[in-house]
């Protein structure tokens, strides 16, 4: 009996070994799998998300423990905002290879997208501890420090970044931190130097923002023009020029023309609709009411969870004395953003039969104002 048991056990062990050997890919199969993984990574870098997902799924079907494929599939899930799936993949990858800094960095990225800044910083820091220096993790940590208002730490990380990678984009990042710290002149000087070395749309955009804060609107305008010439790929430079004429150097017809250009040339970006509606409303509501209303309604259709569209449309309705419609919109805006003081004041104005509050309403009066009164 004992002999029979020993023989059965030996057969079981042999079968298990054979199964393991069969499950392990050959060298040729491994090379094919690696090639498929590279194709998936290339598709991801080219923003071909569906193709990347298909390739990575194929790799993981053949080898569920392929850490690199789990990492990049997690990144695709991040793009798709499927954060639970992204977290499951990256946790599995970390379990398989806990010392791989790329995986820690991806987990930091997930937390960054989830708005959990402290956890994001923790995982970006872990990636940096594992590798010593990683540009992506460092930039991610800088962004999160800035979101928390921890500018000193962000500046230290910028200095570390520039020790390893002296690029214009990294210099711009450092200037933005200085700007957030209130060091406007230092930020401006730093950007002047960076632009002398290499004039990029990113650097000119950053300097324009600084110049606007310094009240140097003419210089800001020409920087924004430079941005529009250097970057013809997306709508941002055109939108920035629209914002310049809407908010900083008021010329409402110029603002309308730039927003219209963005709408026509760059696949109708939603923010251009909102801003153009604001410009139309400021021009002359009775004359351009329909155009402003059309733009606000178009924005609300594609951004139904953004209170700003409802708030602006409520003010437009109020200017036309359509109080019932204004009331419905401002209540929706307050549902989405209950702490917004402007919306609260607009609601009070509607219910009291007044016009909507202006941007300066609610500010304390100065001594000279009190004397005038």
C-alpha cells in the first residue's frame, strides 16, 4: 500500500512539473511577447489608447504576471478615468516587483488624478527613493506640492530637477513656482533668461501671465502673439488672446474674434463657447442676447456639471429681466457649487428684483469712497 502511495505521489509531482514546463514560454515565445509589449507601449505613446489596450491585453492573456504590461495597462485606464482598474493593475505589478520605481511612480500618478495629493507625494517619493532620480516622478511631486501651496518644497524639487535636466520647460516650471510664491520680478527675470536661450510657446505663455500680473499689458500681448505663432497645433494660444481682450485689456469685439477662431479652427473647444458668450453678453445684451444664450447653452450641453455655465446664463437672463429662467439657472449653479458667494449674491439679486452683482460687489469700501458718500 505504501509503495502505491509513493508511486502516486511521484506521478503527481511529475505531472505538476510537466504542467509548469508547458506553461513557461519558450525563448522564442518570450521574444514575441516582448515585441508585442513594445508595440503596446508605442501605441500608448502615440495616444492610440484602444490599440495599446488590445496589445497589452494580449500580452497579459499569455502571461498574467508581465509587470510592464500591467503598468502600461494601468496608464491606459488612467487616461480612460477607470481608476479602480488602474489601481488593481498597478498593485499587482508592485506585488510582483516591489523594487520597480516605474510602478511606484504610476501609483503616484493615479493618486494625483484622484486628487489625493498627500498619497501621490508619498508614492512619487517612493519612486525617487528607489531610483535616486526620476524626472516624471519629480515633476509629479512638484505639481502636487504646488496644489497644496507648499511652494518651498516645490522650489527645492525644481532645483533638483534642473541639476539633472537643464531644459527650457524645466526652467519655466521653476519660474511658475516663483510666481506662485509672489516672486513676480524674479520669475520675470528667470523667464527673460530662458527665452533668450530658447524662445518656446510655453516660456512666452508663462511670461505673459507674469507680465499681466505686473500690469505690463503690452508686453503680455506680444508674448501671447508669439505663443500663437510658435504653437499652431492647439487652441490654447488663441484662447489666451481671447482672454487677454476679455479680462485684461478690454476689447470685446477682439475677444469675440479670437474665440470664434478657436471654435472654427480647433474643433469647438467648450471653454471658447463660455468665454465668447461672456463677451457677447458684455457687448450689449439686447443686441447679442441670442448669440450669448446660444454659446452658454452649448457650453452647458457639453459641461453639464460645471456651475459656471449656469451662473453666466443666469446673469444673462437677469439682464433681460427673465427672472424665472435666471432663478432656475442660479439654483442649479448653487447646487453644483454651494459655497460660491457670487452665485449666492446673484440669487439674492433675483429674488429681490435687482440686477446681478458685478465683480467688485461685496468689497469693503475705502476711506476715500466713504468720504465721497
